[in-house]
């Protein structure tokens, strides 16, 4: 995207007012989105995002400027804008080390050879499978997206790192109705891979899964409220750790003391059966980085909690200037229009050794939360509130009936200490995570786990039967 000579000129301009470090983030991303509903294809769009961000660090202070104009004069002006935050003056012929080019791009066809007929065919298969699952399915909405992000990170320490990140996702939402009320079911897998991933995906099974969830919840009873043991399935169940605990381990809050886990490295923050990991190196995963993060640090696997002991935070360069900590390859941003900060990638509770069936069989009464939905969390305190999209009531070790309207209320640090079972098989689910550096793709995951006691919100009374 830039020549080495031009890159050096921009970096020198960015440093001329006294900055210690300068960085260029160059991006070229193209993407396609289509949606299909009962009336057929209703939306199709193509987007392209191309530009350069200039960041300057001076001690713990940071300035950032960006431009969509990649001409030389515009780039130099952007560098001067970033430099203007600092009042000093240096020689603009600052010596810089030679660049060390490193390419992390993996082989792949991208999406250039994919036409809209191929995309629509996927959507129609998804739609027909969901609609055909039950006569009670009244609406189906399907959505497809793909994008390819090409990134080049250059800095004043000689880094010249490039990578390519493909993303694609297929989503289906099914609505079941009995004429009086309605319930929805949803399934939305995503991948850090090219279009060929759909050759191995059972598209029809996804549609049927969303429809079955909607029909099941249509015939569910209202969930009771109180404090009960909760068995929580894997996949999107991991969103509770991500939101209520993971954000509190990001340096964005930790370095400023705005986290309940600040200054607690080496201490117990979870039950001994809990190990939590963030891993941006997993091949083909939705939250992976394909080699390097958004400031050029190699992606890595970071053990956050090991057997209940806090081992690491997630750190980026700017926050490491505030509170020294090894970089963890966790710097992310939505696009060149955002300065980076520490963010999660693929974050999950590691597999344990407990029998998943025994978790339910040994419950006297409680909730089996099969699928979680949206919620809210205060990252400073870890207090959260999450909806259960698909839940079942358990009594005397057996699943009694489906329940709806359930919510899970608690505090991240409390929940971590009350996990008393962790199953042997971990799986992940996909989402978009928003923070100060924009919205980025992440995976959340865990095995099936059991929490010994948790506040369950609901509208129902005691369930008979």
C-alpha cells in the first residue's frame, strides 16, 4: 500500500514534535452482505474500506489521526495532525532502522471468485430448511456476509508486517407463532476462512436448529425466579465469561485501575476447576488474527486463569506504557478509523473432566441454560444480566420442561468461584464485540459447566409436574 521511502517520510513527520514511537496502520477491506426473507432477496450491498491511521506515542500519552486519502500529501498532513498533540520539536531527518518485512498472509482464494448467485443459493437452502421444519414457523430471515481485510502495519522500530484476514458468516432467524404469541430461534456461525468453508458445512441443519429452538420456546412455560444451580452449555454460554470477566482482564481497564481484577495477578479469582484462555492463533476461527494483531505484535495463546489463579491480562503497547506488562498480541481495532487497544480474540474456558450428564443428574431443582442471548454488564464491577434464549427446568436430576423468559443475574467474580463442574468438550460460538476501538469479530466458548448457585430471573411460579 505504501513504499518504504514514503513510509519513512510519514513516520519522521509523525515523530518531529517529540514522540517516542510512531506507527502506520494501512487497511484495504472489501465486503459483501446479502439478506433474504419470506419475500426473497431484500438487500445486497458491497462495501470497501481503505485508509491509513497514524499513531504517535510519547511516554504513556497517545495521539491518533487517520485519512481515507492515501496520496502523499494527505498522509503527511495526517502525520502532522497526530504529531501536533505533542509540543516538542525534533529534526525531521530522524534516523530510522531498516524495515524488516514479514508477511503472514496464508494461501486462499478469497471471495473474488464468488458471485452473488452462489451466495443466494446458500441463503435459499438455509431458508427452505428452516421454513420446512414446522407449520408453526411463520417467518424466516437469512443473512450472509463475507469480507477480506488486508492489513499492513509499519512502525518506527523497523516493523513491516502484513496479513490477510478473510471472514464469512451465515445467520438465520426463525419465528414460530401460534396466532397469539411468537418466539424466535437463531443460529449464526462464522469463520475466519474463505468461501470454501461452506463445502463442509451442513447448511440445512443450521436452518432446522433455529426453527426447532423457536418452536420449543413457543411451547415453553414461564421460568421461575430465585436462586438455583445452573447448568450452562458450551458455545455461546461463554459470553458470560467474555462479558463479565474477560473485559475486566483487558488492559483498557486494568492499566487505569478500572477493573475488579486490577493488581490481582497471582491470586485466586476462580474455582480450582477453572482455566481460561485467549488464543488469537487458532486457524480459521472467527476471532483469530492470522499472524499479527493490529499493531504488528505476533498473535499468541494467553492463559488468563490457570486452575483458578489469575496468570495474565490482555495487553497492547499503549497500555503497557502505563503499567508494564508483556504484550499479548491483543491489540485490535474495527478499522483504520480507530486507534487500537487491548481486546479479546477467541476466549474460552478450557475443557475439564466432569461428566456432562452427571451435572444435570445430580441437580435437585434448577435451570439448564442451553443457549444464551444478549445482555448487559458493568466492566468496572463485573455485574451482569443475560437472557436465556433456550432453557429447560430440571427437577430430581431430569429435564422437566422447556422454560422461557429466564435471565441470569450475577457478578463475574462470584460466578467464577461458584463453578463446580467443567465438562470435557469445549466448543465456541461467534459474535461481534464493541469497545472503544470499535466492533471486532470474537469467539466465545466453554464446555458445559455447572454453577452451584445463581440468581435466576423469571415470571413464573413453581412448575408443576
